[in-house]
C-alpha cells in the first residue's frame, strides 16, 4: 500500500555525469619566480645535520649583580665588585673554570703568563643556569687556547 505520488526517478539528472575534458592551455604571462629555498630533488645528497660552524668568533658571558666574566676574541675580562681586569690572549697562560663545591657558583681563574692567578666567582640563580654556563664556556675557552699561532706559555 502506497500513499501519495510515485517516488521520484533516480536516473541520470541534468548537470551530473563524467567530467568534460579541458584542452591544455599555455600559462598566461611570464613565468613566476619561485620563492623560498631551492627545492632539492628526491634522492639528492642532503647537507649534514647539526648546528652549522660558527660564522664569527665564539664568546661567553656570565654575570651576576656584582661580578662578570667575558671570554671573546680579544681575551678574558673579569669584573669583580666594580673592578675590571682585562687579559689579552697573548698574556694568558691558561684559563680554569669549575663549579664551586657549594651552591650555584661558577669559578673562573685566569693564569697570567707572569705566574699570577686571578679568580672570579659568578653566582647563577639556578643550577640549570650553572650547567648551561659550564657547557658554553668549555668550547669557547678551548677554541681560543688552541688557535694556531698562539704563543705557548707554560
């Protein structure tokens, strides 16, 4: 038993069907420049991973309210309670650094070529900052102490 008009026909309806092929046309206007880095073809050798080598000479800076240590291409600068000491690399025999056995203090000592030892202590706010300082100062000091042509003082 059915009531009402017969159901609509589900056959082909106007506007539907397979897509109409469109002939290929040349692009309009001049070719557009590509933006961004050049695309590397699939399977081409990739550059090595990791941080790039430093383009400039490395430097290290640590400071607190009273003291600071700066290691850069000109040498090592220590500021202790407002008194500044600057040592060019030609006058430095070696640089020692270590965490203090207590708290969050970085100890940096400059051994002068004349035999004197100058020490500066910088307090970090947290132990994580002290660990970061120790990780940062090691390659910087090594870089400058092993430069070719640097006078060897013992």
